[in-house]
C-alpha cells in the first residue's frame, strides 16, 4: 500500500482548489470575490480553510468593512506560479 499524504498535492484534486489559487495569484481579494468569480459552492469556506492549513493563504478580518480578506502566502504564490506555468505549457500544444 502506498503512503499518501492527504495534506499534500492531492488537495488540489478537489473541485475549485486550483481555480482559487489562480484567482488569488492576481492579487488579494475579499472572500465574497471568490463566490462571485469562482463558485457559490457552500463548501468554499472549508476549501479556504484547507488551503490556509497548508500554509498557502491567509484569511484576515478587515475591521473597516467586516469582510474576510484573502491573500496568498509566499508558499502559496510559488504554488500558484507553478500552476500558471503548467497552464501555459498545456495551452501551447
């Protein structure tokens, strides 16, 4: 039996995970922007929590307007950059 780490790359097998990373690679946003641009799936908060637990993004409360701000960490930016490179390779063939 193979030893698989469910906290590793397999997290991106879940629907919308790569899309969330690619969207955040453009810049910080509000959590509501994910709902408006990626999906209205009620599991989005769970997905964001998993990405945060992996150290790929930070969720912070914006005290001014009481919204949750999302930003990629340095590690998250590296992963998103790799996804962008893969996307470019796929589109080039």
